[in-house]
C-alpha cells in the first residue's frame, strides 16, 4: 500500500491549527496555525520538516480563506497526495463513543451537542463544513475529545441531581482531553512492555487546560473534567472545582450576572487569578525563583490540587502500573512534577531528581526513584492519534 498523508485540523472560533502527517515520517511534513481570523491581523504561520518557520499576512481572512491559502502548502508538502482529513471535535455527547467518518448524520449529531459545548463545537463544525466544501471528494473523520471517556461507569459519570436533568438535558460528566489520555496510555504500555489491554495508569494532561484520567486496560474509568472543561484541576485561567454556591454568592453579594461569573471562572481564575501575573507556568516559575509570594502560592495550589485528583482516581484502579505526566506543563516542568509527587508519598510515589530534571523539551522517560512505582513523562501527540484514527477508518471503509 502506498504511503498515505493525513491533514489534521483543529478549528477554533478565530483560529485554525493544522498538521500534515505522513506514514513515512515520524514528524509532520507541515504544521502551523492561522490566527486572528476574520480580523485585520489574520495571519498564517507554518513550519516544515526542516523547522523553517514562515508567515503570511491574511488581512480579513475567514476560515475558508485560511484553508484556501493553506491548500497549496499542503499539496506541495505531500506531492499532491492527500488521502484524508481528521478533525478534532471537542464534544461528542453520548452519541459518539469513538471516531467516525463524517456524513450528514454525523454533522447533525454534532450540531445537537452544541448546547453542551457552545464555545467549541460551533467552531469545530465551521472547520468541518469549510473543509467539506473545499475537499468534497476526500474522506473526512471526526475525532472527539469526549469519546474515550464514554467507557466510564455510570457511578463515575452521574451527578447527584434529579434523574430528569440527565435524561432530558444530558447533564452528566463527559470528560475531555480523551485523545491525549488515550495516546499516552497506549505509549506508556508500549514503553514498559505491557499490553495496553492489561495495564492500569493514572494520566495527568497539564497545559493551559488540565485534566487527570484513570485508564484501565485501555479504557477511561474516571476523569477530572465533567459536564464542561471547567470542572476539576486548577488550570491556566480556569478555576477548576469551586463551591457550586459560589455563583449564587457572587450574584447575591455583587449583583453579578451569570455571564460575568462564567467569565471570571473560565478566563480570569486559575494560575492567572491566583498569581495576579500570568497563566503561563514558565513565567510563574521564574517569579517563584525571585521570591514572588503569589506566584509561589499559585504553583503550590496547582500541585496540591493535582495530587488530590490523582490520589482520588486510585479508587478507579484495580492496581497501578504507573502515573503519566504529559502536556506542555507535564512534559516540561520538573518543579511541578516533583511538588505534586511530594504530596503523594503515602502512596509510595517518589521522584528521582536527576531523571526528573532530564525530562524536558520532548525528552520522555521514567522519573521514579528505583524501587518505587513508575512515574513516566510522555510527550502527547494528539495530531498523530487523530491521523491514526483517520487511517483506521479509511481502512475499515475500504474493506
């Protein structure tokens, strides 16, 4: 079979991230993003295998114009041989338990989930519809962040509220970052010589958005995010778990609207809110080293809450084969990993300082002290997982 090339698209409301992956190469042939779309400063950034970074101004360009500008770059990078497109879709509700080929029924079902992800799914749909218009004869696949977590048992995904809200309105825990957790869980099994179908992991995806997951035999058994990506850990600008009555308290005492409270908890909280400085862990670590009290506090809260979440997920595991750190922070912050594990000594987890310091900048490996449970740093690759899902569906549709 000839080498196949897959274009992976991740569409936001004003952005379009892309990666062109080939079965013949371990790194993308082309990757980048278009940002500030529909505005006067719209720009296309891209880099290729040689890591030569380029940019092109696209004043006023929308998603369709950005894809049209991208098309010649894709065709040149893959020699005109594009075989399919994989789309990241944030929310698949209960309809989608795995990735699927996109057709009219798939589009209708994604539209039905818009109330569950009003900030994300409309943008994902826009990217799909634009790509379908530009590539009408090319197979296209939807890969859902929530699909991996559809294996959670009911006692893990239900909220303790009246049944009718679940039955009539779909109010339950869905979880996100499923593509990343699935990828690193499988990689952890490969690295350690275990079977993905017979191994148990705790996974921490740590970036601007953060979540944990208990993975048993290749399936999600519980996760920290819920109905929305706001539930769970402290994140870059999201608060994570707060007292549910905080909404009514702020409305009653400050007269705030739901819109104002949602903006506070999603965009002004987390590391940014605690530190008063930044949502970027790199900046906070620099300020911590200078003795900045709020930056230090933000990091400590982040790590303590992460440790609490990982410890809680032990309930979902029959055994522990190891814990995984991934995502921008998980892959690049020895400090966060060490501070988090320090809270979990009662569970036998201990970091090897030398190994921990070595695992940055894409370097993977074990960071646990000898004789203690595995602690692994594994760079995630959601684009590759989306491409693999797309290829698998192309194969199954052809057979």
